[in-house]
């Protein structure tokens, strides 16, 4: 069995001078680094004193599922003779907070809006979403429901 290793570096950049003296004394800002790639500016969700202009872990989880699904889907379409001309997904994730303040995702809904060539099969294009879901590394690592609601149209 093949194995791949992924390494990241997270650097907290939110020390305002007194560290984590109390809950309000520090910023949640951090930088996500991967060798040879553009840095990602991160924070917590704004509900938890984070900066709205930065990516939060919850956004990135939903984006990771959506991105992995899309990449597998495009690969399968290319192998199956379905010519995709446009792909956009407006994905949503539901996070349930429990009384202790912790929580977990309960569902992610992918809504791929796909435009295919006039010679491609809409049915085949839609069927490939299930196979993409089955092959997606990220989806296979999740313990919550992932729903796919595709909308496929042929180009005019």
C-alpha cells in the first residue's frame, strides 16, 4: 500500500505583548506554511474572536472536502469522455456546538454547478459524482454525512 506524508507549519502570530494572559489579550492570527507554497493567513471564526478577513479551520475543512471532490470528479470525467467546461461549488458545512463549548461537523453539502460540452452525457456526468465521493481522500477521512447536490447543464 502506498503512503504519502503531508507536512505543514503553523506559526501563531497573535501575541499582542502579554501572550495568553487572558481570553481577550491575544489575537487568534496565525500563518499556515507549506514548503514551496504561498502562506495562508489563518484565524479562528469571528464568533470566537477571530479575524473575518482570514481563513478559519472550519472554512478550510469545507473547502478541502469540496476541492478534493472536484479534483476527483474532473479526473473521472476526463477518463469517461465527459468534457467539463466549468465547475463551481457553493459548499456548506454544519457545525454543532455542544453544551461544553466543543462540537463537531454534522454535515457538509456540496452543490457542484457543472457545465459540460453539448456532446457529453448529463446522466453520466451526474453519476460520476458518486464515484468521486467514494474516491475522495478527504471525504473518506470524515465521520459525518457529506451530501452531493449536483446541477449539470450542457453548454449552449
